[in-house]
């Protein structure tokens, strides 16, 4: 399918989600088939993003994309294409990673652009679809686009309001340094944990064939 046509379809679907409509994983923007992770399935019994303060603020999306050092594109890039997976836990309970991270939204509430770093579905898969090769993408850029953990939607004293108390694991290994500096690479399983880490700790993710 032509990328521009595909993106236009994704925008129309995402606009419905942005207006407050509940979308199923199959109905959310996607350039390829994706399977939800086990933690995403477990998230159905946890608080929703809006209830816990993790909701995606679509109105400020363009500014956050630019704050992350990324450009707003009119179509997904094809020069470089790979995926990483992100799980977020607060005291062992999963937090849903929302679809639509990295989509810009106009004053009419409709999506009108996309960054090279984005999410299509509520499955934690982070898509890197860049128009040029060799760029370095980080977890911090994802968090800035989402607007959490030192992004724009900060609530002092809450888990999503800053990076204090957070630990990051990549493929099961605890990382040192800033959680925002973790570089995204193909087929990583990234776990962000606040307080008590989940047990068992996810160390792998089964990506769909071809991703």
C-alpha cells in the first residue's frame, strides 16, 4: 500500500481516538500487523492511562515532537525501519503505552503529521521509521513525545512527573546512567520500572514476523 495513502488512513483513525473514542488494537493506526505483549494484556486489569495521569495530550503533540529534536513529517520514512518494545510499570503494575505518540494534531483535532519515532497501537511497540539513516534515537525522545518523565505533562510528586525513582532495564539487564539516554535499537525489550520492579521482569518480546 502506498505510504502516503496509508498514513492518511492512519490519521483519520487516530483522529477518532484523539477525540475521546475508545479504539481497539485492531482499529488504531498501524503500518503493519502487531501482536500485543503479555504486559499489554495484563494492563486490561490495571488503571487506564487517563485515570493514572498517563494520558497522551494530543493538543501539545507538535511542540513535544520538536522538543524531542525530531521533525514533523507528512509520511513515515522508509530509509530506516526497526522496532523496540517498551513496558512501563509502577510498583509492579503495568501502565499502558498509548497509541499515537509521535503524531502531530492540528487545531481541528485531526492528526496532520508524524515523527520518525512513534507508536501505532497500545502494545508498547515503538516504531522507528526514518527518512534518513544513521540517526540516534533514545528513550528520552519517546518520553518527551509522550509528555511524561520530565516531559511537558508534569505533576510534582507523581511517578509520571519526573525521573526520580525510576529504573530502566534493557533485555533484562539493569542500565546505569539516565533512563532518558538509553538508545533505541532493533528488537530491544525495554522496561521502565518505578518502585517495586515487576516479577518476573520481562526480558524479551516476540515481535511479529518481518518486524
